[in-house]
């Protein structure tokens, strides 16, 4: 019944407890020593029924902070928390502060890093850097666009939607199960039932066709509606719902959006009745088949052809109905009746059945000499004889033409060629110009020199020979003077040049 005390020799200051193993028990009880000498705890052996009293020394056990020791007296049980003030650094390492050792220092700064989901920030106070996983729900729309992801927030793509939806035909007889989201691209199953959609036109029933998803095809049955103005029915296909382009307001630019759809469905009225009915034209030129809605006489687009009041032409208007307010046109053509010989003017009246009035215009023509323009009454000119026409065409001035001799014609302006016999007087001289006589231009003769002319010619020749001889003698004298002066001067210059050349060093 007595315990065994084991005394462990240890270095001083490293252990303050003695472990006691009791017989019959598997536990080891560690108690503080009372006295330590030379590194050995001194213990006394006591019965196990007696309680070991505290030694009264300082506890000095290492506290839970791992840095300080307990400063209390030797005591039973655990030590209290460390209350020593130390400078602590916050968990994220941004701030430092003096505070009790047992308290943790957490600052108020929130972590700006993105969590593992790559979508949300950490936002944890004083985060040391090891951000925890995101605790929010994903909530992103799945590929089906009908449901949202129920998983926690995660990076990357979400898993496909696990739901299943049914795709039905129009009447609901055929059903097909597909994954959620595939119903938009999946064609409805084929149905062998007949389409049950009611008709959208005036016909009592649609043309029989199978069940389908898209809108029913347009009705192709004949319209057969009675027309209000005739006894025929409309033979065209049904046109109660026809897709036509809508009349939209013109947009000011690409930034404006159209306010109405480009195509709309609307009911069109029945087309005009086109049943052909034989009908004669207004002028009864032909009989053609006219559509029923245009029943009645018509214009065949040919010229009318009815004679006009002038009696020379016919109506050129398009075939028309003659009424008191819609008569044939009045002839606006010029008169085309033949004019009197020599008259080049047209009749001033419009086309008429009677004879034309006398011409009141003036004829413009040049006189025979082609200088003056004459204005002659056309009626007077066409009714005159040949002699009177010659008088009317003359300007009564002297003829400006030249004869072969070079003189001007003396006659009054006349037609044809001028007379060649010139009656003008001219003066004729002899070859020496001393004798002068007058003759008619047409009777012109030559004048010969007499003896006096010959003597005068001889004297003139003698005077010219004397002047020529005197000029030659004067030229000879000038040459002699030049030689007399130039030769001595040239000899002196040559001598000076020779002397200079000989005496040169």
C-alpha cells in the first residue's frame, strides 16, 4: 500500500515536478517539489493516503503562451492565463500594439484578396493571407437559362442542369423528355394526328394536314366570295391573312429603332373581277374582251380618224367618245395649199377649205450689183413681166463692176455682163515723156518720139559722161595722196621694230 517515489537528477531550473507512480494504478501523478539541491529534488516518502502539501515556492511553470512562466506560489491545478503586457503584431502584419499576452491582436482592416472562387473578396478582418474557401452560394444561371447553380461559389463553369423537361407536339399527343435547356433547340416529336387548329379565314374548315408546331400554312382554298357589282365570285386563293410589308415611318438615323414590325398580316380586299366581256371601242374600230370591272366602251388607242371641219385632215386624237362636251379637235395644221409661182411664203391662215388670200409679205433680195438689199412686195413681184422684174431688181446706182481695161462701168445697176467698149478718155505719152496726147480708152494708140526728143536725149547722155569722168579723176587724186603719206610712216615703223629686236638682251 505504500507508493514508490522516483527521484530524477536534472539540471537546475529545467523541471519543477516529480512524477510518482503508484502501485496498482496506471496513472502517473506529477507534483511540484518542495526543495531542489544540486539539481536533485528532495522528496520525502509518505503514505499514499496522506495529501502532499504545497511547497510555498514560486510555480515557474511555462504558461500556455510558451514565452512566460507562472509567477504564483506552488499550487495545485492549472496555471492562470498570462497577463503580462507585450507588444504584439496583428495577424495580417500591418499594425503593432501593447496588450496582455493571452489576448490575440486583430486589426479592423479587411482582406482585399479574391477567394478561390475568383468572384468574391475575402473581406475577413486581419487576414494572415490564407483566405478560407468562399461560403456564398454560386447562384449563376445554368446553361439551360431556367435554373441557377445550387452549389457553393466555385471557379470555372457550373455543372449542367440535372433537370429533365418534356417537349410536346402542338396537340400534346406526342411527348419527348430532354435535359433542361435543350427544349429550345429540340424539334418537337412528330405527331400523326390531324391538326386541330380552327380556321383563321372565312372558310368553315382548314385543308387537312398533320399536327405541327409552327403556325398553320396560309389557306389555299379559292375565295369564292360574291362580288358586289357583278354576278361572278372571286377565283383567287384565300387572302384573309396575307403577310405584307408594313408602312413604317422613315428613321432619322441608325440610332433610332423601328417602332413597328417590318411585316404584318392583314386581310386584303378581293381583286377586281377580270372575267372577259366582248365590248366595242368608242370609234367602233375593233371589238375586244374587256375585264368585267371595266365593263363598257373603251378606247382602243388608235387614232380617231373622223374628218375635221377643214375637210383636209382627220382627227388625230386617241379613240374617244364624241359628245357635245368632247368633240373632235380643231385642225391646227398650217395651210398646205399650193402658192402662186415665185412666192415662197406660207399662207398666214390655218388649214381652211377655200382659196388662200393674196400674199402680204415682202420679198427680200439683193440688187444686180450685190451691194444693196431690196424689199419688194411679193404680190407685185409674182404678177410682174420680165421687163418690170428687171426694173424692180435694180438699185438705180452706177454699176460698180470693172471692165477689162480697169475702168468702172458707166451704166446703171443692170443684170448680166457689162459692155467691153470703154468711152473714158486717157492720156498717152511718148517713151521720153515729152509729148502727151488724149484718146478714148477703147481707141487707145501709141505716141512716137520726134527729132527734138532725140536731140534732148543726146544732150543728157553727154552730161552724164562728163560727170562720170570728173568723178574718176577725183578718185585718182585721193589715192595718190594716201600713198604719199602712208609709205614713209610704214618704213619708219619697220626700222624702229628691227632696231628694237637687234638690241634686245
